[in-house]
C-alpha cells in the first residue's frame, strides 16, 4: 500500500505495528457501515470525536462506532461546565483531518484524549487511518502509554 497518512507516519515513527484496512471502494459513510463493509465487530471499530468545552478547551473522545458519547458524563469527568461537539467546518483547521477521516493520531495539536474502556477488551481495535476510506487496526496496549491516552467510561448507558 502506497498511501501514508499523517496518522500512519506517526505510528511508523513510534515503531507501532498496524494494519491498514481499505474501504475506499465502498459507499460506507457511518462507522457502523464501515465496520459492516469490513466484516468487523462494531464494538472494536472506534470513531474519533472532537469536542469543545465552555472553557474553549478541546478534547478528543474515541468510542465504538455503535455508541454515543455522553457529553454530560464527559463534562463531569473533566470538571467542565459543558462540552459540545465542534462544528464540522472547524474540524479540518483544528485537527488537520476531515469529517469521516479523523484519527486520534497525528492531529495538528495534542489534545487530551480519552478512549472508551472497551478499547481494553480487544487484542486489536480500529480507528480512522487519517483519510476517508482507510481504517488502521492496532493493539491499543501498544499505543495507550506512548500517546498518554486516558481510558474512561464516556458513552451513554
């Protein structure tokens, strides 16, 4: 595979093994569609969500594609009054990634990042590879300490 995204280059630079899964030849749009097209368990395919707090600080949450981020739970966790999803038009300038291709690796800035607890339940999980049409599969334990990711229950019950 010739394509190398910023996310892939970051993983390469840290010598983290990963596998690229290409779904660019499908019409998959949602994360659940992507998991289905790739024949994967939706619980181990994660989406990257970028938020902004009332304090103007940005946070990143990485959760299974079939779950919903609990914004109130996230705000309590971070001692913020309120947390909202950022506007789609703000994603590219803030992170360097487009909607549907946002990876937790290689954003323009390092944001405090939280993975849902279920990331620890699998030998490998998948996130966006940094470009629409590509997912990267990796062992979460290989990355969580290198990137200072935190693990929390951040989804709606």
